[in-house]
C-alpha cells in the first residue's frame, strides 16, 4: 500500500463546548485494521510536533489503520481560547472523538496514541473506556508537576530577555494559580483549574493501561531509562499491566527551535501497534 492510497479529510466535529477540529487519515482501499485516536501535547509543543504526528498518521494509514487527529478545546483550530481549557473538558472532547470513530469504523480494534501530556491524557482516558485495546505513549509526561514547572520557566525566560532579570519565581506563579488566578505564559493563558489538574498528574499513581507501548526519544538509546520513567513502568508491570518499552535516537521534536523529524520513531511505533493487536 502506497502513500497515494491514503485519504486525508479535515473536518469539524460537534463538541460539548463548540466545534472540534479533526483530521481523519485512513486508507482509500481495503478494510480498516483498527482505529486510533491521537491526543496532542501541551501548548506550543502541539505546534512543534504537528509534522511528526502527521507523518505517523499517514504511515499508519498506509498499512490499513484509520487515525483521527483531534485538536482539543482551546487548542489549535478548535473552538475556544486556551484559557477556557479544562482537563475534564479535554476528556469529554476525546470521548466525543471516540464516538465518531466508533460510528465510522465499527467493530475494529481501538487504540489511543498520545505525545507528552497527550500521553498522560490517553492513560486517564483508557481507565474509563473499557473498549480501548491499548495505548501508544510517546515520551509520556510522568509527573504533571514537573511539566508545569517547565512551562512556567518560559515566563521567567521572557522576563530575563525583556528586563534583564526575572522579577518573579516559579513558586510565585504557582501561588497565584493556587489562589485562582490565571497566568499568561508565552501567549497562552493558563487557568488555575487546568494547572491544578496537570499538577496532580502522576502516572505511577494512575491505573495502568491493560496494554501499552512506551517509546522515549533520547540522545543515546544505549543510556538507561530516566528514573521517573523506569519507576512508572516498573509500577505498571507490578500491577499487572502489559508493557512494551522502547527508545529511539532523535531530537526532542516537540521543543526544538525548528520543525524537526525523528524518522526512526515511525517504524518503531508501527511495530508497537502490531504488538498491541497481536
């Protein structure tokens, strides 16, 4: 099956709060082998990673899988400002997308695929959707607290560039968020409710997916896994989850200055999908 047999259809899906932008990528010929929902990462990481998400979706579609790429509420081309985004609302967006996939591709295996915070969202979603056959996790954010602090450092960096020094500390931003205020970071208005939900995320304390493919993108694939990732994977295995872990050498395309690719990730992910559905 070649790339010219892949159909790409952008459309808006009716969500609870407003229209959700989606891209449906599937084979133009032959039966669908499975349906996959892609959940994007947080804030600017979403835009940096669009290229890789698109390449992977097309690669999956070329071998018979149907992929739905979803812009969550307040993100990308979907309805609402980023400040209106809430974790519970994103879960509802994903459930609505799964309903659509189920209507279009009935009686096919269902997988979730997420990058960074989108991977954490996939784990949360899988716990409440029994028909999910497995999840594909690209560089999952194991601790929301850490991701939130990384995001807030953008605010400190901006102050350093414009004023020559940082007027505030990350702790100051966190206190404002805990007090119910919103904080603007790099053009994104982060609501206190969303910050609270993200800060509480800890994959090691979440029910493990029944079957999961965990792929980290690293500078040296021979180096040991990061301690936080190793701890979560070990915890999941102890709790009865089935896990296929792998690492590929490449740049962290979700944060690089220029749009970059990680070609090795495409085939490793495809192999992982085969393992999930064997």
